[in-house]
C-alpha cells in the first residue's frame, strides 16, 4: 500500500515539492554559511519524494548550533514552507481520495519548520519511535 501511495504522491505533488526543495538547496549551497540549510533542503527533498513509510524523529545529539540554525531557518524559510504545507494539506483533505496526501503534507510540517536536528527514518525500524 505504501508503494501505491508513494507513486500517486510522486505523480500528483511529490515531484514538484522535491524540485522546489532541491532548488532551495542549490541556492543555499552557493554561500558557505548556508550550506547546512542546503543539505537540510536536500534531505527534505528526498522525504518529499517518498513520504509514506517514513517519519521524522529528533536527534538527541543535536546541540545549540542546530537550535540557532532552526531559529534562522524559521525566520527566513520555515514559516513560509509550513504555511504552504498547511494550506495544501487542508485543500487535499477536502476530497476523500486526497486525505492520505493531506496527512502526508501535515506530516512534513515539523521538518519543514525545523529541519536541523531531525532525522528521516523508516517507520518499520525499531528506532523510528519518538
């Protein structure tokens, strides 16, 4: 079932989300200071391609640098991305067929808001618990 949902997601919205995150990652990698944000954008792009069967968890070894980076990310990009995921998720949940895709959009909100200090893990792994 995850495979079918991932293929439908890829065709309907995942490809465009991933392209947007890749473009943002390339732009962030132009400057040396914003390379961590670029790497985070590339990770989110991979997650945006195949969200079903994966989840995000907080890394317990993330330190103050991740927290400061997340504050900067929230100010410049995070709240725009989160707002986009909320609006798209609500629009997708209007139809019965779009409900799983809306939920997948809502599932991407934590990593789009604060990507540093989070990992993307498969849901069937024992370490995928919060």
